[in-house]
């Protein structure tokens, strides 16, 4: 993996995340990480259970104080 592809953070199952602004459809929507490969990609799901695969570098960790 090249340095350009290195994620800023590693995400684990159960982490709450937001898509970075350039990727989000609904501003500020929070997702839960599931099926993380703990290297570079994971499945994220919204509160209705809909989800999709994404790369870690497309995500920001949700600040726990925003809950």
C-alpha cells in the first residue's frame, strides 16, 4: 500500500463514524462500522440498517460528545 493510500484512522466494528463532506449525501449523518477488515475498508450502516462498503480514508470518527 502506498503512503497516499494510508488511512488517517483505523476503524473497528462498533465505531460510530461520519462520511467526509465530499462523500456524504445527508450532512452530518452518523453510521456504525461493521465488518471492518482493520486495514483499509469496512461496511457502514445507518440507523435504518442500510449500508455500503467504504474506505477508511472516506470516514471521520464521530465525536462521542455529539451523541
